[in-house]
C-alpha cells in the first residue's frame, strides 16, 4: 500500500524522505528532503563498465563500514545469494574477526527446495565465519503464524515473512544487530521484469504486464461488488512514471520499485520481523549515496548478465565465483505456496470465521475456486493466490479490526 494510503479508513502514513511540519497556527505542510534522479552526471558520461564497477565496490565498502558502528557485535543474515555474500566478503576484507552469520531453510515440497544452505555454506567456509543454520520444520509454522501476523504493521502476503520472523527469533538469542542484503535487486535491477522494459513502448502498460501479480479484471472477480472500482494500481503507476527525474522506462520502473515497492514490502517486512524480537537489521545496499550512484549507472550495465551485472562483476574481486554465477534464488517457504494438509485446513478455518463472512471482502465463488485446487492458482511472481486472500483476512482478525 503506497504512502500516503493504508488499508484503514482515516489512517494515512508519511511517505519516505518527507518531513511533516505542524505550525503553531494549526496549519500543516510536507517537505520532501530527498529524491532520486536517474542518469549519469556530466563528468560521469565518459565512464566505462570497469569504472562503474570500481565506484560501486568503493561505495558499498563505505556503506558496510558505516553500518558497523555499534556497541555490540554485528552479524550478517546470510542467504547464500550474491548480496548477503558480498556483505560478508567485504566485512572479512575489512578485517572483521569472528563474524557471525545466520541462514534459514524449510522443508522441500515436491521439486521446490526449501533452503539454500549449499551456497551459504560456501561463503561461511570461505570466510571462516561462525555460521548457524536454522532449519524450520513445517510443524513450527502454524503455531508461530499468529505471533508473526501480530508483528505486521500492515498485511504482508509474502511467504517468507514467517521465515524472517523465525530466523530473527533465533538470531536475537546471539546478537542484537545484523546486516542484510535487502535492496540490491531493486537498486541494481536484479529481477526478471527489468530486461523487458529496456525496449518498452508503453511504459506503464509494459510494467504492469511483467510486474503485476494479477490484472484488474481478476481483482474484480476476487472482491465483492461494492469493492469493485477503477484500476487504481495502473493509475498509480502512470502518475509515478510521469514524474520528472527518470526518462527511460527501465529507470521509471527502478525508481518506483526502489522508492515505493521496496519501502512498503521487502524493507518493511524485514524490519517488522526483526524488531519483533528486538533485533536491528541494517541494510548497506540502501545507503543513500550507494543508491544515488546506482541510479546514475546506465541501465544496460545493470540489466545485463541476468541482472545486477555491474554488481556481479564488481563482486568477483571479493567472493567465490560459484556464488555469483549460481541461478537466482529466493527465500522459499514451499508449505505456504503449495497449500495442502494442515495448511489448507488452517486457511479454510480462517476464511470460514464469522468475522470473515460478515466482512464480505472476497467473492465466495472466487474463494471456492481457489480452495478446490490451491496449487493451480500461483501468481506470476510465484505467490499463492489463496494464501494472499487468507493472509489479508487473518491479519484483520488478529488485529481485531
């Protein structure tokens, strides 16, 4: 839910990089103190790919060092992907001794692995960290869901929220501050929907086609009649794409993702789940100077090589190649994607609650269609449509709304 909107009537949130000033006479005005502009500066126009690599690595080194300032030891949430591995490598390069790293994994469901321990182990062994793996038996998920959803400031439908929640519980037993690789995909163009936008002819429509989890017609089928209306999502994208400071479609998408989507989904997700256990997660990839530098790098240097091209090539001076050249991974919780057994029972119980029926958000026919075959209804971004429906309703129930 992009600021200033929230799910609750009469409640608004302050957009990022904004000061709200209340005057003695009761008047209120907002002041935006930071914005992101894309494209190289005049003195950077002659830079080559290797020059950008050097600048990225220098800026990231500084960002990581800035987030070491603490009265307590600082660890790393190590997924085994490029981003968190690079943070570990730079900390080791800076002389950090006895670095603690943490990974989480879940049970495999069908062909979908529930962990990436094989890659986090490579990094932990290479840099000799004090590494801890947290394997979460699926039996722990449902008992932890209510506490996890209670910690959500707003509804969060991603499967990995419970993963961050349980990982944070474990990490908080050992440390109070960690660094995380959040933000690199949005800042350095790591997602699959960026390359198609390099040749976009209708930027808002092309972005919607590759990024939206469902179209407006399906949303109309999902919700009951009084909640149907115009396509606010498309209108929001069109307004944001029309703002000055980003000319190319790919840059418009990167700006939207890094200043709106990133703030109100991945960063909020990790922040809520870590702080539920008193754990502080610091994100060097969102250092404002690094983000500004990334925005000035020509898009072709970012989307090449399967995404994050300039970051990957810079990383070769720091971390093992097998971590850089691996297939892109995510933070999977397969049991909440392919709902079955007790998880399907849980979802059915949530949607059958008197509060859910009285609230009347979702069309009963649509929900019945999802319940008949949950595993057939997976979104383009690999989420369970049924889990998303149930999570929204469950959040409202848990929060007593």
